[in-house]
C-alpha cells in the first residue's frame, strides 16, 4: 500500500526492489533469516548457519535446534553464504528457504551434501540429492528427510510471493529514507509471531531475539508504524493490548502465549520479592505489585484510526481505554495507582514506566513522575475527543476537567522554578535526576510560556540534551549519565519521537522537524533499528537488541511524516 501523502519520488520503487534493499541488510547476525509467524531463526555460524527457535522468556542459547548447518560441494569444499534475501539464503549453487512455519527446505546442486551438528554434539551428513527438508518438532528437535526438487522450488516461489505481498504494503517515502524504511518494514514482518492460545492471533513482538510477547507500550508504537501499510494488523496489536484488562480496568504489561503479566503474582515466586514495594510508606509491601505501561493507549488508538476508520471497533476499544484511565486515578482501596490519593497517580513499580532502569527509580517507590502526569493529561483530552466521535452518548466534560486538574498539579508539585525543570518524587521525597521524563511535559497543551521556554532551552543545551547524535535519556551533566547503559543516557527512538511531538505542541515546528530528521539519520548511521544507541557515537549500544520493533515502526512513522 502506498501512502497517498508521500511524494511521488519514492512511489516508483516496486515491491521486488524494496525486498532487495531489505535483503542487503540481512547479515544473519543483527538480522536473522526468518519469516512472518514462524518461530525459527537462522543465524550465521562461520561459513554456515545455525538454527534456533524463539520462545517467551527463553534466551537463544536455550533454544538451539542446529548448532551448524554447512553446505559442502562435491570436492569437499565448504560453500559460504553468498547472498541473503528475505525469501532465501543462497550458497554457491544451493538455496535454503522456509517450507511452512516450522521447516526449512534446501535444494540446488544435487552433488552437494549437508553437514549438520546438533546441540548434543553429534554430527551427521546428508547428500543433498533432489532436496532436503528439515522439520523442527518441539519434542524431537530437527528431523531431516529427502524431498523432490519440485517441492523446494514450490517453497521458494511461495515465500518469494509472500514477501512481495508484504513489501507491496511498505510505505513509499523520501528517496534518502526508502532503503532503511524497507528494512524496517522487513523487521515488522519478520517479528510477527502467532499466539496459538489466542486463536492464532498475530503479535508483532519487540524482537524475536529475546522479546517474544506483546508488551503493551511496544504494541502502541508498533501499531503507529504499521498503520501506514497494514492498518488491519495495526488494529490487531491494539486489540491484543486491550483485550485482557483486570477487573479494575488496569491493562497488563505483557500478553504472551502462556497468559498475561499484570502483577507480580504472574511471575515465578523467585522473582516476586524484588518487585515488592519495600520501604514504601504509602502501600502495603506484601500486596501484589501491578505491572502495566504508561498511558498512551488513546494516542495510539487515535493515530491508527487516522489512516483507516473503524467506528464499531473503535467504540469497543475506547471503552477499555477509559476504564484503564480511570484505574490510574483510583486509590489503593480500589487497587488503583493514585496510592497517596493526592490527584497525581504514581508508578507502583519501575516496570510500569517503560523506562525501568532510569536513575529516577533508584530512590524510594512509588514514584510520582512528570512524564506520567503529562501522559494522563493528554490521554484524558484524547479520550474526550475520541468519545465525541465514537461514543456520542458519553459526556466528555469529566475527562476535560480531570485533565485540567492534573495539568495544574503537574506544574504546582513537580516544577522547580529555581532549576527550571521538572523533577520526580519517590514516596514523597524529591528525586534530583535530570532525565527525559522531565521533558515529556512538553506534550501538554497549555503549559506556561516560561515552562515551555525552559524545556526548549534544555533541548538546545549541548551540555545537557543536545548531544552529537540526538536526545539522550539522561542529561549528560547528570552524575548517573552513561552513554551505554539502558535508559541512563542512550538514545531511544520512542522518547525522541514523543519529545518531537512535544515540540510541535509547544509551537516549535522547525525544532520538531529537526529532531525527527536527526532521529532518522541516527537509525541510518547506526545501521538499523536497534533497541537503543550510544548518543556520542550514534552506533548501537553494546547490549542493545537488534531488529527492534518499535524502533523500526517509529522510523517508518517519522519517515512518512518527513516525506509529506
């Protein structure tokens, strides 16, 4: 699907061309060979490849199927990987592709043979002949069988058609952004998994490399990118995120194939102690800890509906969003999140913030944070606008009134007029960390002019936030700043995109566009949509996951915006 709002310059690129552009980035290291809905991942291993499955809460080392698959020609020479495209890996004269979701097909030079090393250390060799099929069964590992050459050719052609259909939907954007947009579109397709327990629902997971589940926040950002090419799949992500609220309306942190993660009681007993509110003066430290994500549900819902309207679906989803919003403001007696009943809800655990390793959460918890207040203000306003369209019988006035109260409390209690920045409080105590959480109130309409000016000045300050490659998650002047440690300095695409929206809200469209341009340049310079980036080098942080869903989705969303 071509986004009609994009210029004609990129629209001439065909699906095959975009697939080839994505294929050039499939290095089998940061980007494995995989296909939509499959749990199989193929990585480079020396001159051959290795095969893993992808499972919830299990690292790749525990999901090995084949430690090595090598192609050996008739002279005994190992044939290295020569080329990778979304639908196949090519060795010299031999190709490897998928045949269904749990099988690999190999065909080509009949004189070649496959040498396979299994996780138990055993090594076997199979003559290729007309072709081989490797089935992966959960209870038997990998099973190799001969197959006709025609079967391999059919599998190869079918997968090429499947990827062509996917790339036909890739948004056409500016020429300088199109190749990376194609790769990001591949990432979104490759990260689709089926959740059999949910009637085969398709979840676009953050990454098949380590994050196999539908995290609430990730689903919002991923849906915002998917909407430009596959609005139906975008709606499916929101449907899954909203489908399993608790009785009090709280949305779960994660929906996965074994259930949901909504409180600490959904974790193994060994993990629960670390999630208790130890030391908190306003909550029962023995009670289950709610685990959720920041309230961007109405924001994501609005953006998905902007591309393709679905009134009946929207009305049902909006009812769940409203209940979730009310949960944030409910007191502890209702298992809500305004734990001290002061009108400003708190994060009951760092996980619920999405920025769980931020130094803001080094102090006591629960945490009253400026980003949460800002999200809640805007969500009430978003709900009022959406309700006027999709729930005409609902009075928007209570949502608008609550938004005004929350906005006033945000400034009155969390704005420091001396240091001219927002601060957080942990269990009532001031937290001095200077982080991106204090910049997100830019998204609140109606901030005082002096507050907006101070936040914009912080973004322009090269000593704090105007670093060489973009917006760090902690000010470079903060003692806890680290260019490599998750949420303590590295650049994340989602916070950059949200702050860019805040600059638009603050009446700074040129600065907003410049931030979006820096963000897409970062992804290109860094080599792809990684989980997070070193703000001094612009490269992938050492421990960041690659082929990361929301980075890919938001690159696409930013590219579409910049191509208008």
